[in-house]
């Protein structure tokens, strides 16, 4: 209710009137011109109907105008600097033969807020130091990191014997592991690719499934097939599945085996029990590599009171020689940007 003129204000009102206004931080604005040498790349850089430039504008709050081979940027100083780095990174990707899509541009924008942008986005500092660029080559595409943690993960995939990849959905844990496995299978550094996961429903009871054993377990393993077909031509996937070079099976089928000369991936590992995880880890054989992927916050073990084998294994083995642990957060989600916001809203950052 509004106070009538002449009424004496109470103590709280008098106090609020005496407070000085909070000074607003001045936003410094900037303008910048960028030019690009290879005009044949400009169509792909700008995107159809300038869609790529619009994406950068909307995400960073800047204005971009194009004239010939030049771009004019206007906006808050920090945002203009980020937009400059993102546009240069986009151009560099095109210059080395990589394709731009909305997902890659989004990841470049996300990484532009990191202090080591130039070392990850461009890949050039590593090359100047005599180190190979961070990438995974498969028959269908060349995969580069889309976040700083992905870059660390890809290094670990090429270095460590056993890797725990922890974090929410959409961060590329399984996809990058499958891509690395396919790359090593193609080069002959391993002879087999073995993909496994627990046959556990996500909060549902599917009941009896018709068909033979393959028909029964395939629904649980569909995400692994999707990653395979994205990295290899379909006819090669089918041929290697038939020959046994690629094997996809539930974790229950691993008991009693020794997995030598193989790249082994366990997906949805948070749904293993401690006994299953111990059994799986002890399958490790000569000249093998093993990646265990899972989200510790999405445990669907029947009963609800059993400790996840993934959490138990990380607790026991983290820091042991030969083991690597990579932790992703919602900031590393490389699907649609809204997926990262969903993860944060439901769970908060993954520690």
C-alpha cells in the first residue's frame, strides 16, 4: 500500500532512502574488422543465409556484418573478442578440410570462454611443439575435440590401458571411445573390438522379448551400434560383426574370457554391481585397452540399495598406475545446448 503524503516513514523506509545507489558496471563496447584470405571458404564460413554468423551473433550478443571477404563485429568488448576467436577457429577448421555444423560451432563458442582456447580450438600450438594434433581418424570422418575435457579424454584414449569416463549424457564418453576403437581396428593395432553393457532397463520392465539371443539383447546395445555406423560404412560393420572382429554382448557373457589384442568398451557401467565390475576388469589381456563409461548419477540397478560397481571401482583404482579417470560435467555436453541446461537443472554440475 502506498504511503500517503505527510505520513512519517517508518525506520525501514528511512533506512532504505538513505542507501546510495549501487553503481552499475560500465560495459565497454568495441568494434573490430576481420578479413579472410581464401574467399572460396567464405560460403561455408558464413553458412546458408548467413546461419553460422547468426548463431555466433545470438550466442555472444554481438552484431556481425559481412562485406566481401571482411567481417565487421560490434558489441561488448569481451563478446567481440570471443566472437573474433570463434570465427578464426571456424575458418581454420574449414582451411584444413573439416566441415562446420551447428554442433561444432556451439562447441567452439563454449570453448571460447576458456583461457586456453588457442591451444584446443586451433590445435596449432601442439603442432608447433612437435606434438600431433588431437584427433581421431575413422573411415567416415575425422573427429576433433569439442570441449577441453574431450581433448584430455582423447589423449587418455591413446595413452592409458584402462580409462574410467564419468559424466552426464551427451558428453561424448561412449562415442569417442567407439571412434578410437574403430581407428585402432582399422590400423591393425588391435584385432578385435568388443562392446558391452549391462542389460538393465532404465526404470522400466520390458518383460519377455521375442527372438533369438541377438534379438533379445540388441535393444539394450542400440547406442553402441549407432556409434559404430557413424564411424564405419554399414557394409563393413556388418562384415566385421559376422566375422567376429566386432562383438557386441551383455556383460554377463564376459565371464571366463581373456580379452587379448582387443579394444574393450563397457557402456552404462554405473549399472554394474561390484561383482560384475571386478569380473569385467579382470578379463583384461595382453595388448588390450579398456574403457569404462558411465554416469554415476543415473544408477538403475534393480533393488536400489546395491552399490554401483563403477563408483566402487573408481574409488579403489583411481590413481593406480595404468588407470586414467576423466570426469565430464554439464558444461561438456556436445548435443543441443539445451541438453546441458537440462542436466544442470536436474542434477547440478557433476563433481
